[in-house]
């Protein structure tokens, strides 16, 4: 097989989603060879304006999750726009959308009664805040709101401080990954059945799914989990620790690693201390353990100690800033930065040996590929010009 052809070559995806969850999913599909057509309203995906920083007319936020896609702009509020969408769905494998539940039905193209009948092989991936029904059904959902409502903020932050939003849109991105997994599951099942299906992916579900180990801890103990700062609620030592210079993070998950840590710090006496004999008692006595470790590390340079420990088999790392991560030689080695002309972005973390991800096109400008896509549908130039003139499309 030609290694330049991705694992999803030949897959056609129509992406009506915007902001993050849907585009994160469709970019992953596109990186691995899918032909993704991103259909935006005439005003564009709102993240084009989520800056600064801007790169040309578009915010870096938009450009971070929309590479390898063809971009068209169509007014779906008008019948002519819906007809164009239906033309695009001919031969398509996947439709991704994150409209408010009921929008497709209002447009007369809901999956159950229309799309599944006209396009029986189509996989419809609907991403929403809470789903269509239930106590919260139909309500709008944004990442930070779900972080609050799904309990993520309640366990994030210092023990004596306020609940904090996790400093990245984790719910949106995990929703995108779950959408990706759902699409691939449905594609695999379609090989057996020959028919598609609809996927119901919600931010709320994905937010709750992240609550490990907090929900299992609560179900077992009946105690509501509390914020523990950087410390792990079940493991010790698993926290940030002061050194003589910069802090480091230890993630010691078993007794063998704890023994190596003590060996490296010249603290064999800690291994005999009944308060620290195993993880169960270390967790109970975590404050005494932290004090003892920080006294030992006070004479060490954190930048030197962290690599020394991890090379000795103790999970440990310096607390890096984003600029250091970008500049780190291992980031380059793992091909985690992508350059396409003046575009730079984060590379795919999925490394396939024969069909790796490829980076073919920078994120499209609004409507950049509209005319080419319409021509690819076989529309005559006069028809295309009429659509432009009537304000059904732009680009």
C-alpha cells in the first residue's frame, strides 16, 4: 500500500459542525485521509473570530482544528441551501453536525424520517450539549458550562480554594474523540449490515465519563470527592513538590517506584517508616510524606533532579510552560508540530506504521472551495453563478 494514502482514504465526510467538538473529530478523520467538506454558514464558524491571536482574517483557535478540509459557505436556512446539502450527501459516508436538537427536523431533513431513507448507508453523528430529551434535553451546552455541571470543576483546584475550570476545553475535545470513536464503530458495523446509523454524542455524557476515579470513589465510600490541588486522591506520592529551585511533579504509582525514589534521594529510612510502607498508608499520611520528601529535595536543583529520577525509573517531570513544550526536542522527534506553508499546528498523536496521518492543506478561508465543490457536483456555471448572485453561497 502506498504509505502516502491514509487509513480512511475514500471516506467522504460532510461536516456541518463548528466551534470545537465536531471540527476536532473531522480534522482527525481528515488527517487520516478522509475527504472532508466543511460547510459553514455565510457568516462562518464563530471561532474564526475567537482571537487574538489572528493569522490573517482567522483566529488561531479556528485554524487549530480545521486543516485538511475543503471549505464551502452555504445558507442552509433557505431551500436552495438544503438542496445543495442533499446533493453533497449523495455518496457521502458520514454527516457530522452539532446543531441544536430538532434543527434538522425543522429543516425537513431529520435522520429518522428523511436522511436514513434517502441515504441508507449514511452515518449521522449528532453532537449536542445534553441530547434531545430528558430533564436537560435541548438546552445549549458549552465546554465550561459542562465542566461546571458535570462535576469536573468541583474536583479541580486547591483544597482551600474555589472550584476551577480546567485550563483547556477538555470536554469539547473528549467529545470530539468520542465522536471519532463512534464514527469508526459505526463504519465497522456497516461492513456487516450495509446500513448506517445515527450517533447521539453529548457534551454532558462525555463530561460525566471523565469522572474517574471520583465517581467510583463516591460510589464505594459515599463521600463526596473534594479538591486536592495537584495531589491524586488515591495515590501518594503523586503531587507537585518543591525543590531547591523549580518544583517537580512525582507520579509514583507503586511500591517499587517508591523504593527507587527513596534510593535516589538517599532516604532508605522512609522505606522502613510504618506510615509509608505501602500506598494505602502513604495516602493516609500524604502530608507527612510530602514534608519529608520536600526536605530531602530542598538541596536539589529541580531541573537536574527531574530527568535523573525519570531515567532511574521514577515517574517524574518538570512543570513545563507551553513555549518549552513546543521547543522540546522530543516534540520534534514525535512529529507533533505540523507546517503547511504559513500554517503551524499540532500533529496527530495516532501513529500508524503503514498509513500515517498526512497534512495536505491548511485550514480553508471562509468559502475558499465553494466554487470547486459545486463544480464537482456537476452543476453548470450558470447555476453556480445564480447561487452566488442570490446569496445562497459565498466564497
